[in-house]
C-alpha cells in the first residue's frame, strides 16, 4: 500500500513556452477559438468538455461536467434537461462559472458570466443534429430525479422507441433546451516552468456591455496579467 502522503510525489514539470500579451488575439472569444482548435488538432479527448459551476439561492455551490456545443460572439452554449438540478440552480442564480482544462497542452480557460436560455428555434436546430438514440435518451431521462433502478430508464427507452417508430424527426422535449453563458471575464492559463504560470485575463471594460453585440469588439475588453 502506498504511503498516505504519496500524492506529494506526483509532480509534472511544465516546459511549455508560456503566454505573452503579444500572443493574444483581440477578443477572448477569438483567443478561445484558437486554443480550442489547437486542442482538437492535438486529438485531446473531448476537448469541448467544460466544468459548469452554479450556486443556488442559498449559495450552495455545485459543479458538473457538460459539453460545450457552440462558441460564437455571444459566448458558450450547452444543452440540458431544463428540469434538472443544474437548471433549477441557474434559474435561481444566473451567475455561473465554467472552465476548460486541456492537460496535455498545460492549458486552462476560466470563464465567469451570466447564463440564459437560448431560443426554442436554436434548441430544435441543435436537437435535430443529435443521434436518434440520444434524442430518445433526452425524452427518457427524468434527469436528477431519484429512480429505483436502471431498468426504469431502459423500459422508458423501449416505450419511446415504439412511440417514435414511424417518426422521421423526433422533436426536442419541451423540458429540454440550450443555455448560453455570456462572459464578463475570460482567463487564459498557460503552464510554465518553476510554477510561474502565465495568467492573462480579459474583462469587460464596462459591465453594461454584457449581453450586447460589442462582445466581439476588442475595445470592449481590457486585459490584465494575474500573478500565478
């Protein structure tokens, strides 16, 4: 058996070239797209996986990993059951944080912002691109509810497969939709030698900019270096 303190011996030396202000693209969304592209090209597992942090009306925090399905000038979009625990938390408190971790590249991106639901049209358009089995799965799962066994879901899937047998395009459930995180702060972290990592943070020059089309303008943001 390993010593109780064996975790102390786990160390990785970051030999990456670091991150300088001159390397940043004009807006955080452009910079994020660049890093995401590099993560995809490096064939990292699920490079669009992100940790979503919420806090309820009683300030109870909770995190979970979800998949980002769209990144554009508005922010970051993911989809979920709208009756889930995270949906309830977001309805109580729209202030959220998300983070992307690409360990093999020694990179992390941390985003703070507000979340809102996307339009039903956008939800339906995305839902239509999902595999049929995933569409049925969205209908079958009473997400976050306690169930007696896995058979509850399996039986419901069988029922839905029969119900939708002759339906070419399964519609999105009314209790399923997309969420958009509009960023007010986006921090890019790059591992460096001697634990002197680089942290460059984009922040809105004016909080009133949030939710407006100026987010894709360089002059909407200020960049600060943060100590590691």
